[in-house]
């Protein structure tokens, strides 16, 4: 994968500046939106299995709470830094606004390699980190969820730690929990499913659909990529290449996704590397394949000035957060490539997180059909509203339109609430 050092925060701020100009946002509101409302940085010790103590760095950033409690994932990764978390928190504010769910944006994380920690170390680290951010999280203030390097088990430990310290079980403090512990049916699949649904909406505008054997190249086969692939495969799409951080596989007649998923589940890092039914392919070649759709579902800064000119897909669907740099986005636009932006394409996860939170606080649980139908309706409506915004402002880019819609919604909430005191 591309290991680009582009600063995600600088890019997010330049997008905000650009879109604010297009919609004529008052400077007062832009100034508020440029800064996260609250930033918590913590260093905390953890007892390791070998008897030593390791000190970890962690963050929780709340960007804006004008539309409701802050919402966003927890990332466990050796690559993260505070600027990245600030940028991702801002993206969450836009994401929750564009799909119109009553939240603001947040993000958090710990600098660590979760693959290198034993289950016991991961458990103790998660619990101590939860204790460190205890003062800012809560079901009415800031609700974490899974992100890169975290999963439902980690969310159970966050929920348990918070609940033990509060003296009562608090299901609504975190989403993405296991089903047995107040999780929602359909949450695990939600982000990938949303990527599929928004891809279908974009294909529909081009007069086609996945079922017409649309060809897809996919980067990333984690929770988002694998569930996207499954949905696309079940609906007649042909995924001809999948690559991740360790390797990739190419098969022009289409990969058998359930088989590939089974194979990856047995790999130590859940990689597709070495899958026998296809040829090996690298990330660079994958991006240049002649396909209908390119789906970057891994990490940020993957489509850059370096590889954007070689992209031959006519549709890019961003399952990852921030996979395209602003300069690369301009290249894609000049080439006439449609980009379904992250804040719309991968919003399915936070939408079903919202359903999980509603179910948790009301202790009343929905069927899988209720979840998937409601997810479908929200995403289709959001896609249509983004399109309408695009027409209103005479824009070409769905990203600019999605941001315009989101920023307007957040600014309106700030205006209606007024400034305290
Ligand atoms: N981490 C996911 C995202 O970036 C989900 C956030 C959530 O469910 O709160 O959208």
C-alpha cells in the first residue's frame, strides 16, 4: 500500500476552506469548524506479560457536538498521530451530518500494533485507555465504536470498564458490541453493505447496476472490504482483484468471494496473500486495472498524484476514510471519474451504530430486516440529497456536494443553538 506522509488534517482543512467558499459559509462558522471542540491526549502504563511496563499514547478528539453527542471509532494502530485523529474526527462530523443522524463527530485511538499484543495485554490496554478517556465519553456525550485495529471484543471491554466504574451497565456508551451484549444485527456488515449500496446508486446514475457483471478492483479485505465484496458478489458483481497490505490476488473471471473470505480467515493477519485461485497482484497494478469500479477500502492516502493518472475505473467508491488526496481527487475529476466520497460511501457503519445506540438506550431490539431496510432508506435518501446539492450549486464533484450539505447542516445547528453563554 502507499505509505504517503500527506497530512490528513491539512487536507481536511483545505477541503473545509474550499467548500465554505462555495456555499458562502460565514467566517464565524468556519472558524468554529476548523478546530476540534475537545482534545484529550493521554499516556498510560500497562503491565505486559513479560513483567515489564509499557507506556502507550492515546487520544480522543471531539470535533463538534452541535447536532448531538459526538460519535466515532477507536483506532489501534502504530501509524496514528494526533493530527490524523483530529482529521478523522472532523470527517465524522461531516459523515453523521450527510446521512442526517443526530450526532457530532469524534475519533480516538491508541498508538500500538494490536497484532503484537497478547489477548491479555490488549484487554488491559483497552481497559486502562477507557479509564483515561472516561471523563469525556458517555451515552449522551461521546460514543466510541470499532475502527481500524479494533473489533466487537474490544468494544465489550470498553463497555464493561465504563459500566464497572459507573456502577451500572451502560449499553449506550459504545457501539459495535457483540450481539450477546447489546450489539445490533447487521452492524458488522453495515459499513461494507453501505459501500455496496452507494456504489449501486452511482451505477444507477450511469444507467447500469452491479448485476450487469460490473467489474470491481478492491483494496483492503478487512471488515469493510470483505463485507463490501460479499454484497457485490451476491448481487452479480465480478470482483477481479483484491489486494491488502501483504499481497493481492487477480482473477479476470471473478474471484469466489466466500472462498476467499474463508482463506483470509485462516491467514495469520487475515490476508488474501497466496490465495491459489488467481495470480498474485500488487496494489500499484490493482489501481491501474481496466475495471468499472475501484473500491479503496483500506486506509487513507492511497490514491495520490502518483497513481491517480493511471486509474482506469470510471467509478471510485471510498470504503476507507480519506483514501484520496485532494490533488488526486482533482486528477480524477478532470478524467471524468465519479468518486463516491468516504463520508457517504462508508457511512453505513455509523448509521447502524446509531440504530444500535437507539436499541441499547431503549432496551428494545430490532430484526435484521428492520436494520437493513432502515440502512438502505437512509443511504438512498442521503445519496439523493447529495445529488440535489450538487445540482443546486452546479458542482461536478460528489465529495464537494456531500461536504456542502454536511457543513450547511452543522452550521445551521450552531446558528439555531446560538453561542453559550
Ligand atoms: N469507525 C467507523 C467510521 O469511521 C464507524 C464509526 C461509528 O460507528 O461510530 O465511520
